[in-house]
C-alpha cells in the first residue's frame, strides 16, 4: 500500500504540498457530467486503469532530473554557428547542392532542439508534471461551472465544493463539486425589433421557422450565440454584405413571480445610418490565370453569360466554367453563392487557389474571381513497403501516376496510373504457409466535371452544386501467385456527386470484367479434390474458369462530424447495392453467353456499414462498428454460384481479429482434418455477413495508444447443402452462431500513418458443439493449437 501510494507521485511532493488525486461532480441532474468536466482548471494526473498508479509522473520526474534547458539552448546556438559557417563556406565555393543539404540539416536540428527547449526531453514529453493541488484552481473551477449552469437557464444555480484527504499519508486530495441546479427558465415569447429597417424586419419574420430559438424551450445562452450566427448568415445571403453578428443584440425580460422569459431580438442600426445597405452585384470579373507563366502583357477579355473572363490563353471552355459560378450581375450579394463558387471551382482540380473578392470602390459593387492554374502535367511516384492488412506479411511496392489536366479544353482530367509490388500472402489452403504474390495493375481514367447526359445548360448549372463527375476507365490487373496466374480486364462508366448535406454518391452504371486464370497442375488437382470432398467448405473450381462479370452498383456514404479525427463524437455510414449480370436479361446477350466459353453470373448484393466513436475523459475513445450484408445469385446461368470476389468473408485484421483472414464460418459449419479435428486452414465464403466490434482506445505515451476490443460476427449461406452442414442462416439459431473474439492492441502513430498491432483470442467458437463453444479454458499462449493467439498487423484503425 505504501508502494502504491508513492506511485501517484506523492514521493515528489515537498513540505505541505498535496497532489490532486481525483475530481468528481455531484448533484447535476439535467446537465451531463461529461460536459461539466471540461471546466476543470486543474487536471489530475492520468493513471493506469483504475489503479492509483501514474507512470506518467515518474517519466516526467526522471526526465527532468536529466534535463538542463540552458545546455540545450547553448547546443542550439552552437549548432547554428557551426552550420551557418559551413553553409557560408559552401556558397563561397559555389557548392549550392552542399549548401542546400546543410540548410536542411540545420532546419532539422533547429526543430528538434527547439522542441526540446519548449517541451523538455523525450521522457518529459511522454510524461506529465505532478498535479500539485492548487486551491485557487478549485475556486476558479467552481465559478466556471456555476456560470455555465446559469447559462443553461438555471439562473438560481449554486455550486460549492469540498475536499477530502486520502492515502496513508493524507497527501492525496479528492475534490467534490456539488451542483444545485434549481428551476430552469423558459422562453415564453420571442419578438424581433429591426427599428426602421422594414426589409430586415420582414426577412426575420419570414424566416423565423428556421430560428434556433423557439417559444417554450429552455433558455440556453449557447442557443443565443447560434441564433446570432444564423441571423448574420441569413442577412449576408440576402444582400447585406457589410452586416456582422455584432449588430444583433438580445434583451431578456423576466415575468414577475414566474420563470417565463420574453426575448427581444434587436438589430442595431449602423453608425450614422438608419438602415443597413443591401448590396447588388454590378459586375462579375473572372481572371483564370493569376500567377501564370503565359505572359505579362494585357489579358484577353471575353464575355460569356454576363461574366467578364480575362486570360492570356483561352485554356478552358467558358461553358464548363460558367456552370461552377453562382454569382451573377444584378443579383443581391449572397454568402452561400460566394462559398459555392469557391468550393465548386476548387473541386475541379484545375486551380492552385480560388479567391472571390468584392470591390466597393467608386460606388459599384464588383465581384472579382481569381484562380491560379495548376500544372497541366503532374507525375507522382511512390515507393514503399506494404503490410497486407489481411495477412500481415510485408512486401515492397512501386506506384506511379501521370495526370493530364484539361487535355481537350473541357476541364477533363486524364490519368494513367500503375502499380507493381510483392505482397505477402497466406497459402490458399494453408494459413500457416507463407508465400509472396506479384501484383501489377495499369489503369487509364478520364473524368469529366459534369454529367455526360443529355441535359440542358440550366439543369447542368443546377447540378453543378453537387460537384458532379462522369468517370470512364479501362484497366488491367495481373496477379501471380504460387498456385495460379490471374488477369482481369476491366472497363467502367459511372457518375459521382455530393448533395448539400454532404452525402457522397458513387453510381457505376457499368462495370465489366473479363477474368482469365492459369492454374498450376497441383492447384487444379487440389481444387478438384476440394470440390469432390466439399466437407472442407470449398466450391472454387468454377470461379477459376474464364469468366465475364458485369454489374452496376451504387455506393452511398455520409461522414457525420468529420469521422476519423478522434476529436469529438462522430459517425460514418455507408450503404452499398450491386446488381450483376443485367445484360443477361436481354435475349440476344443471353443467347451469345450460351455460345461462349466464358462463365456468366447474375446476382444481387447489398451491405450496410455503420461506425461511431466518441471521446471520453482526457485521452480515451470508445468506438463501435456494425457491418451487415447479403449477396444472392439468381438465374439458371449462375448455377447458384457467385463470382468469388462477390462473396463475404470473415476473420482478419479489420474483421473478427481472433480468426485468421477468411477462416471464420460459415454458421456452425466445422471443417475437420483426417483426424476429425477442427481445421481452419481453408478459406470460407458466405452469402450473408454480420459483424460488430467494440473498441476502447487510450493514449499511453505520446505516439503510443493502447486498445481493448471485442469482435463478434459470422457469415452464412442461404441454402443448406449436405457438404457444409450448419452453414445456412436460420432465424431460430443464427444468434447461437455469432463468434466472439477479444484481445488487445497497440497503435503507433507516425503522424503520416498509424501502424496497428493486435492480438486476438477466440472466446466463443460456433464451430464447436453446443455446450463447448466458450473456449477461454482452451487458450494456449505458447501456440500450437486452434486457440493460440492470432496476431494482426494493419495500417490505420480497424474502423
């Protein structure tokens, strides 16, 4: 107990000092504790789980004992002197290359030493200084909490606090803040007062349904701030270019002997004027080539659809640019139209920057649009080491792309990209065998900044707010594995767009694939054997025949509140629907397919993926994911088989992490070896999938995060077969077949990427007989059986 007491940092205290051990809030019933926690002006030191252990204080103290800021400052000055002299000498000797290298070296050393001066050495940055208790901090916290509670309509709120000493030596302080909220106040009446400005008065009244404030709601000062912002935007969208939120004032009147409030929304008039001025655009100028190398003389001028275009060379079709400009002469100024113009011109990937500025000089109101073109040709290269997120084996790769902007003058983008690499894979029928696969692909895409569809100019301008794109492409993929060579010729045509609520749509009208495979004799024999003894769960032979796979699909996604930033509560939702073999519904195409030596497929596939996380505490995040889907072949030509790539698979780094990739399921089907033992060596496929994961993430030190997780899920097929007994989905038993895995992991944050290391254990295995599916008692940390730990290496978070 004495040892644990010292672990929270009390050993580093001096004299009568005490350490702030814990803070809590009581009494609040309507305002969340999580929200009130933000007002702590002094934070307790982070601890490991619920134990009274704070290694971060120890890190800091050890680091500070070996830290001398003056010596670091002296080292920085000495480094600058030495390298500045070396740079000067290199320049005097006309060695510009060496001088640049020395400058980069100086910059690196300056950044490193400056960080050490400002933040301390590495151990100090990993840790945190001891939270020596400060009484004034508790007083400020009390005041801040009380002010906040009152701002939420509890005008009579009272907040107090008391302290309690803990620990054997009474050096640990527990602070408890007690909140008495009282009775809330409600807005009974709202009225607007714009004085003599009848135009603004009318706008406010006509748009009151969009108000943040409503009669009968509880008073909230945050709501008043939001309403002030809404009014500013409303007026700026109706011509009031010079209006700011500072002109909006709220007067609150309380009815005697009640908690009802009357709220006056007052619009103050500008200085020396009785009303605010509405601005109407007199002229729109668009300079397309600011900072370009085309020339330095006078630009050409062209008028198109009432917009004056200025340029050295006629590089862009004005008809296409015009669709992305939402500012027009004789229109009232609009903030939304300005932002939409900047955003949609920026989405073209043609310009380095897009600026819209307004000029009020000379009594006219002129909109000036300035764009600076990006380079027409762009080449990018990437060399690296790929870690396969499914199997975890590293391999080198090389990516290259060539982009040609505006090749035909219609603001198109032509891109040629390629990739070649070695990738570590598990053997097709043995997860323990290691092999390398060679992958190469080449793609040519042409993207148009509008819908290639017979639409009028007016409709195209309306749709331009959706950032529409038409994508066409052809490609070739080649994979060389020890078991087979596989090539895929692809052609596609589709559209993408985004609505005003940031839903992203990707519609692939046609996705056509011709697949050829060249199998080794040994692998062909293995496939035939697997099909003849299908109790192993494989039906692969047809998938490796020459095939033609055609489909259409739509992918709809929504990112709520910037999912992926880990800063605040956020969600991500994706819906996918695909229909395959549509061309076979035409009689002529079907007759042609019957004469072909290619395999054809008809199928339907759909899936939904929802992810959500929310931070809590100082350094922790709770995240969960639900993924479900179904795929079903139809028609006699499909022979009740899907293309192999269209099946669902479970297990692996971004799935159920206690199982190896693609080795889980289906249902309670149990693949066995010749001795009757469970055998997870074979890939398993399904037509139905359900997965869910829960993960708690916490920062440990600086760049290192830890995680605890529980994954659950499985795959199933629609129709029962004698070869895979128990693989089909049944409502009366599917919930008994949801596999459960658990484990822990580390996330190493390199800023530019996150390397993930997870270890998972099978907790509930549906392949076991009922009554024997809980498997924690079978875990073998030394390895060697089906319940040894499963290791996963991945890039980025699993969800």
